[in-house]
């Protein structure tokens, strides 16, 4: 299977020939049968993304799996869906509603079970970041996806940031020379501090269900972005320092982590935190001749050499369907777009991400660099 994330040549050519705009695309989507999607789990708070998404005619939620009826009822009241959509187990939902694809919003540990249930039925899967709890789980998921020819994608909020794609575009065009250092900051004051729901907090702070704490929760963003900017190259070694600054809140997992990725001529630095005073998701890329700063989703700064003044761009949203995980998922399955190798959502990229996270956890425990085989 090819995992590419660009509009197919044929589709781009059609858009150019007939002058198709994003609005036209959305209208065209609404005239087709929507993709039948099942939601597996409601405990991950990112589920609000799909539950609160305005109807664009591209997807139809046909079933929801959530054994916690209180949680399902609360969200039904909030978003107006019928409790008739809710099932207490995955097999029953899959058999009754026959979705074409599912999105998983449970614990990271549960991702393997979702793929084990859906792949043999030819049902495509999108999980919330990261892909898997361990490389062992990830490899099993890869085998199932390839055997049954399904898409297995991983969704990150930062995938949809126009600033990150502008950085990739300028790097590819050699605007700043060879990459020397990439620094990614991701985090917030802490999941308990920002008031996430108990159902999410229970597994997010459980090392069996989440793998680690901030290291996994926010370290995956940097691993994903750096792997993408490095065109899929695996680091030579991973070094990590993790600590728990607030043991009264997070006794079982870290809340502060720094991960260093060593490449032959590049360093990647990932700062993942449940201690930032202000929430942030930003990235800096330093090349041989220039530097780029993705301050947030749309604010982008760059300086191509020391003599040039820093320039600032306020970027618009990316065009539909490349600005939204569910629009992209639908378009990908309908063969309207393809994914580039090591795309942010791709299986190849996220296998490397899991390998990096697993090495980082080991490094933090052993207090030394972990060389990748």
C-alpha cells in the first residue's frame, strides 16, 4: 500500500482545469455518499474534535463504542447524538453498522485491539497519537494493516498546522540549507491542572495504558514532526531525561521530559511538558544558512541569512481536505488523495515515532543514550 499525503496528480489536474475551489470541493463531497465511520471509545478528550465537527457531508458517524454509559450520555446531551448509536462492545457495533472506517479515542494500549478487530474486516483505522504503546504492538498492527490492505493512520493536532507545512516546503526548496537542529516544544500546565475529564486522566496517567506521562503524551508530537522533516530517517541514538516534578498529582508517570535525537549531521530536541505555564505547540528549525519558526498553527517567521531581517507570515488554513483529519481520511479512502512517504499521518512515520518513544523511555530509566539497531 502507498501512504502518500498530497493531492493525486489527476485530482490536482482536474482542479486546475475546471477551476475547482475548496468550497467547490466541499459541495462535491456533499453530493456523494458520506464515509460510514464508527467511533471506538470516548475517553480521549480529542473525541470532541469529531463529535463537535460541523456536518460537511463527507462522513457519517454510524456507531459509537463506549461501555461507560454515563460518559456516553453526557456527550449525547452535549452534542445531540442518539444513544441508539452507542454500543458497549466493538464486535457488536462493527456487525450492526458495518462502518467503512473507524476512529479510535480510547487508551493507547487499546489501539492494537481496534486494529485486530477491524483489519480482518477491511475496515480502515485512524488512531489518536501515538500509534501504539510499544514497538511490539506497532509491528503487529503494521502486519495486520498490510495483510488486509487497510489504511492505518495516526492523527496529531499539529498535522493540520499550516506553519509546519510551510516549514517543510521551505526546507524541501533548500531555503535554509541542510538542517542542523530541530527543536519542538509541546505541552501545557498538566492534564489535572487544565481539568480534563476523569475518564481520560485515569488512563493518561497509567504507564500501562499510556506508556509514560508527558514523554508519551507530548513527546510523540516532536518525534512525528522530526521524522517527517528528516524524510523518514531514523536517529542513530536517543537520549532522554524524564522526571516527576508533581508526584502528588502524577505518582506513576513523568510530567517533564526532554528527548535528544542524534542523526549523522542533525540534532532533534523534543521538550515535552506537563509544567508549561502557558500551553504551547511550536517548532524551530535551524539550517546551515537560515532558520524557521512555527509559533503556532498559523504564525510563521523566517530568516534566510544573517544579513536579512526576520520576516513574518500569517498563514491561512490549508485547503480542504488537507486541513482536517476526517476530511482527509474520507478523501484518502475514496482515492481522491494519496499520502507522501513518511507523511505525518502515515504508518511508516509513526512506526519510527513508536521506536523513538520506546528508546526514550528506556534511556530515561537507564540514564544513557540508546542506540537504535
